[in-house]
């Protein structure tokens, strides 16, 4: 389906949670360029098998050279100044005659402008809808990697999140990446916004039960109050804006109750999304073992 299978794909956010897996999924299929604003980011891209091209999203005219010959762009920034950066990327893509942008957004972005982490996504996603560049917007649920960040707590027999009654369809970032890669490679035509979730919606108590069955000891879900959860995030050296945003996200999940499961992964990839059980066995059990040894 691709208009030019020889044209390079530009990854903006190619070393991120999803971007690294996009690079892996496209490796050997497309020439991959990755936007690098520093030598350090260039080295990280090279480690992922991506050819770095210099450019800075905060300096719009530096993007033009990076997009020469590019027909497909993957876009995910995950920074506090996301709005400005992604807006600049879209305008540069329009100047360069890019044919499609695949953007990683966030679940419920179009419905919750009051939630901080969704505001920029909402505006940028609307900007893409008005663009002459075709676009695919992926709206993933909470990543399963959020659990991996609590490996040390799991080793102690607990997970600690707010939203105790919310049922969340956690998604493996690899599934989001493989959907993005299928579109970028031209395997499927997918326009507009699409939710990407895991195969089932679970409370954190159910998640803890799944964990306990596989790590070899009981794991319980402790419902952190929002201020305590925020403090835990800050103690992990994450920025204040992200801590505030995550507290809002989980409060919104609690208000909504059960998260609907989407069929995007199965429609695009022809298989069900990866399960939480598989993720625990493959990624969390080794991480928890490492936390115990450490």
C-alpha cells in the first residue's frame, strides 16, 4: 500500500517506550531515520539500529533537512512542551510533502481536556485532522511498563496505585508499536484515531493476584492516596508535571469505572493483543527477581 517503499521513515521519539519497538518492528523493512537533537540522542538511536539525523523540534527550521525525502513520520514526544514540539513537527511535515504521520496520543484525549496530560494531545490531534497530511492517531491505554516501575515493591509483596476500583485494559507497548509499524510500512490503511488496549480490563487487585501467581509470593494491591502516589513518583526522580498528570489520569480512571477493550490490535495485526499474564512472565518476573537480588 505504500506509495514509495524506498523512502525513509523518520522516527520522532525513536528511543521512547513505544519508539524503540517501532524501530525493531521496521528493522530490515524500511530505511529508518531518527531525529536527534544531541550527540547523546544520536548514539541512542544508533544503538537501536536507526540512522540519526540532526534536528531540534524547538527550532522549526532545523527540521526541514531532516525530512527531505521522507514520506512517513512517527511522532511521539512525551515532554512537558509537547504541544509546541509536535505542532512544529506537523508544520515541517507539511512543508516537506510528507504523506502520513502516525502519532502516539493518549486514551480519552478527545474527551477530557481538563486532564493535564491530555490537553496538548487533544489540540495536536485536532491539528492533524485539519492537515493535508494523512494521519493515524493511536490512543493507547496505560502501558504495562508502569507495573515494571514497581518491581521493587512487587518483590516486597505489593503494588501501590490509586484508583482501586477502576478496571484498566493495560496494553503492552509492543502492541502499540507494531500497529504503528504496520501503518508506517504501508501494510494497512488506517486513518483517524484508534484506541489501543490490552485484551481485558482488570482492577489492581486482580493485577496483584496475577502477579502473585507468577512471582512465587503473595502480592496485594495497596490503594495509595493521590498525594502519596504523587510523592512516590517524585521520589523516582520523575518531573513534577508528570506526577501531577498521572494523579489526574488515575483519578479519571476511577471516575470512569471500567475501560472498554478495543479491537485495534486484532484488526490491524490479525492477532489478539498481548496479555498481562504473558507480560508478567516475560518482563516482570525477571525484573522482580533482579530487584530481589539487587
